[in-house]
């Protein structure tokens, strides 16, 4: 027993020992495992900590971005949109100084906007059911839908979507549909902000009044009229679902274009309305079974006798809308609704007397010059008050206006200005550089030659030779401006015309639809006005007004400011942009030359009785466009004439530029009763006499020119008066018998006389033969020409500079030898056979 107990004890001790050993071994084996888990835990903890810190940093940066960037740039608000208030355009009565109503604006928005309470509940529910089922619960952004959309976009499994009705409203109002993360963040921020400031009902009202619904319909009211011929409050459930179905994609779901697609979409919407509890099964079945009858109806329910806005009023509206778009960043159509229905008070620059003078001519087709075309000759005119620099009248077409906001050819059409651009892009910058004065002389001859052709040509296809800048302006020559632009560089002329003279539509690099690259930075566009896109009549009027305003350019406005309905808060402050575009002397030089152009040159038809006028004509290639831009001390006006479908303007009852005719008619009426004034002249202008062929001081040779004295009086700045004598004229002896340049025999012929004249001592040589130059008849002949070059041709083959061809050596007097004495006999052997010396020391001739 004892042994058994002992054995049991031993066995127990052994087992316990073995167990302890096993436990120790197990603890030894578990120790590395525990250490591994600790390391793994530390790694995971570190990763989580880094992740949390990264998220926090990102959150802080995002918060800063939202505060400093999004908040600053996204001041989205609907406060600028006032409903059911009529905007009014005013003008200042020139006699009383009081503001007078010019026009009340009754735009399409007044007829299409519908209040929330007038929108059927079925339409609202249909919209929510298909567009944003959690609209009534979220705060502007449906985060669940947004996250789902982001996941879809990341996985590329379908279109993203995810925008709430509030977000869509932001997108529709701003017009910003850029597909970027930044735009999406801005949209989210604006939507959250919008929900804080407006009720759900206000947001829904705006959304349903601005959504695009095809057929040029904006908002549910106009769409209800166009598709169903009824007001929106009269729509039933089936029609509501059909109408809302269009907005997802009007090009697909427009019932006029795809009635089957619209029906499919309508049934989907009805199904959503049913599943979301907005309608019963019975309503669903009845609406689904209802036949949709679409009745086309124009959105324009105005009557035929409606009084349309004038061209001036049209332009005021456009200018205000464009400026408000720039200020708010909203889409044009939305801002247009704001202007038409926002109760704004718009203060225009309109002058009733000036506009009456324009309308008396432009609305009466009998006043428009007749042409040979089957088309009606069209025209645009802009009148600027030189005192203010503002537009006071305009017309964008001829005849009675047939609609509101129609094409305004004076402010919207881009037209090639022809030679009217020369004072703006050539002569003014050249004077500014000190390159020319009105007395400076250039050679009216071609600039470039290619094979047997040359360029440019003048409108009358003749070359005059030496001409002053004043003459080049008066006669609208093409060669001199081309040479000046080449000398200044087209780049300089382009910058001057665009940046200083307001011709903002000039382009330096333009690619046509065919891939052709065009540019206005070239000789022909800058010198001759053949522009890539063109300029507006309005822009040309503003440019010419700067000459009348002593070199100061001012933006030609149609309005000065816009206030809200109360008149207390300024919506737009249209402060006039004004700056010196050129020196006052430059402006006066241009004005002086343009006065001469009207008095003696191409602008003669624009003369007014008892009023000083300065101006310039313009004609484009093939006579497609005819221009006149001119001014008096009171007003500046620019006129264009041409056809909507371009063709040559062929007059049937006159040869005068039709733009000149219309300008003169309007300005004659406008200046009735106004006292004549002279243009402002700088104080340092003096009168001096120069040679018209050199622009320098007159010499005796200048006065002895066969054409008469070439001395001409000019008015120049004291600093521009020449100090050098003419180096062009030189004394040449003329044979009185032949009337030609004397040769070596003319003065020796008995009874013949000579006299001196002043001829032009210049050299002309061209790589093309046969170029006729009018004053070549008065140029000293020059037989020394470069190889391959030809002399200019005189129009008169028997010109005064041709050497005398009637006198030669045979015409010289013979010296008589004495006859020998008959009584005196000589010995032949004694005769002297030496030739007598008959050299005449005075003439250098052997007779």
C-alpha cells in the first residue's frame, strides 16, 4: 500500500514536473509570438496615427481653402433677382436737366416667370421624385448621393450625377458647367450657402423658372405654353411628368423631336412618384394611360402692333446685361431676366434731339441713296457728344424696325473700315513718333513689286509722285500709308490702334474654320483697313471722337449707372474710362488735315453750312463697304453703308459716297441753330511757308517750278517748322524755242533765248517697267539706273524735262572767211597750211 502510495506520489510529482516543464516550454514558445503582435500593433498604430494626422492637416488646409478662396470667390446670391418689377430706362432732358422715362422694359421674363404658389404640386413632386428625392431633407448637398457618384466616377462605372436641385440651380444661374474638382467644390459651397439664405420653396421656384426645357423655353411657364398651349397651373399630372422629363436632356426628351422618348421618361417619373408616395396607384394608372396632346404655340404672345425698342434702347439693354454678367459671373440669359424684371433704374446717355435727327433720315427709305441692287442698302450710324464722349443717338439699320433686340449694324456688326482707319492706325501714330507732320513729303509710288505687278495701287490707279502727308490724307492715297506702316512696323501700328484708340476687335492671330491663320499685324490691314474680323461703327466713332477731344480717348457709353428699384443702391457704376491717347498737337494735326479733306478732298460732300467739319471717307475692296467718319466741334458721327449679303454698292442717282450723304443729312439737322466754332488749337501753332515737294524752306528754284510756285502756307507746331532749305528743286535752263531742257547748243543759236526753271532733282527706279508717275514730267532726267531697273514714265511724252531736240551743232552761226584780193598774187610755196585756232574760250565750242 505504502509502495503504491509512494508510486502514486512519484507519478504525481513527475506529472507535475512534466507539466511545469511543458508550461515553461510553452511560455518560451509564446514569447516570440507576443513580441510579433506588439510590433504589428505598433506599426498599425503608427499608420493610423499618420492617417489621422494627415486627415487633420488636409481638413485644416481644406478649411483654409474654403475660407480664403471659395468664400471669397463665390458670393452667390439671388438677391439681385427681383421678381415682377419693371425696369425703366431714363434720359436727361437737355432743356430741363430732369430725368425722363425713355422706355419701360417689358421683357419675356414678365410673361414667363411663375410664382411658387402657382406651380402645380404635381409638377413640384415630379421634379423632386426624379431629380432629388431627398430635397426636403438635405441642406443643399446630398452627401450620400454625392459619395455614390464619386465612387462611380472613380470606378468608371457610369455617369457621376449626384447634383441636388440646389446645386443645379447654382449651375444654371452661373452658367458654369466646367468639369473640374474646383468647380464642383465651388458649386457645393454655393449650394450650402444658398440653403442657409433661402427657403426650399424659394429655391424650387427659382429652379423651375430657369431650367431649360427645349424649343428655346426657359422655365416651366413658357414650356407649358409651347407644348400644351396652357398656363403651368393648368397642367394635369400626366403633363407635369412629361414636362419635367424634358429637363434631363432636352435634345433627347423634347416631345416634338422624340415623343416616344418623352413618353418613356414620363412613365419613369410617374413610377418614382408612385414609389415615393406622391401619388396613388389609381393616379399612376390614369396618368400613364392618358394620351399626351402637344400643341405648338410660340413663346412670343405679343401683338403685331407692339412698339418695339429702338436701336438705342436695344443697345442700352445689351450693354447693361454684358456689364452685369462681367460683374456677377452669371449666365447671360439669367442676367437678361434680372435686367428685364429686376425693377432696375437705368440712366442712359440718350439725347432726344440727336436721335430725332437720325430717325428722320434712317426710318424714311426715300432718304436712303438708291442703288442698282435688289437688296435694300443698309446702314449704321453712331453719334457721340464731343462734350461728354457719350453716345447720344444711333441707328442699326434703315426703315421701320421690325422687332426688339434685332441686329444692330452700328454696334454688333464687325465691318472692314477701309481708308477710315488711316488716321487712326497710320497718321496719328506716325505723328506721335515725330516721323511726320502735315508738311512732310513722301513719294506716291508703289511699295513692293512681284514679277510684273506692283502694290499698292490708289483708287484712281494713278501715282502722283511727291505729295505731302496733307495731300495723301485729302486724296486718300494708299501708297503713303503703306510706306509709313512699313517704316513704323505693323506691330507698333496695331498696338496703337488697339490699345490707345479702342479698336479692341483687332486680332494678332486668328485661325479660320479652314485652318488658315490670319492677322491684323500686317501692312494691308493697318494701312488700308482690310481687317481679319473688322470693327464696329461704334468703335470708329469713339476713335474719331478722340481727335475732336484734343487727343483724349473716352469710352463711348450708352448709360452712366444702374440702381435698384429704390434708387438708393447702385447696381452698376459705369464710370467712363478716359485717358490721353495722343498729344493734343497730334490730334490737331489730324483734325487740320481732315478739315482739308472735307473742304478740298474726298469728303467734300459732308460740308455743312456755317459749321466746321473734319472727316474721312472709306471704301473697301470691290466697293462692298462705304464709310464716312467725321466730326464738328459739337458732335462726332460714324456711318457705314453696305448690304447684309455683301456685294458692290452701285449708286443709280448719285456718285457721292452714300455714307457721306447720310452723315451730311443727319448732321445738317442736328446742327441747326448751333453757332459755328473752330476746333481747339494748341497755342504754339504758327503759320509758315514751305515747299510742297520737299516740306522744307522755299528757295528760288521752288518758286520757278513750271507748274507754278510750289510755296505753300502750312500751320505747324513751332517745334516742327523746318530750318533747312529745299533740296529737291534745282535750277535747269530751258530753251525758249522748244520749251524743253536746253542742250549745249540752245544758248548759242542766234536769236534764241533761254530761262531757268526749278525741276525735281530726284531719282526713281523700279524693277517693273512702264510705271507712270504724274510729276515725272518735272523730274531732271537721270540716265544712271541700276541694272535691271527702269525709270518712271512721264504721262507727257513731250514734257519740259525732255532735252531740246531742235537745236544741234548745225544751228550754230558759221564764221565767214575773208575773200583774197584779186590783185594780190600769192606764191603757192609761201602759203601757211596750218589750221587756224577757232576755239571759243567763252563757249568751249569749235564753230
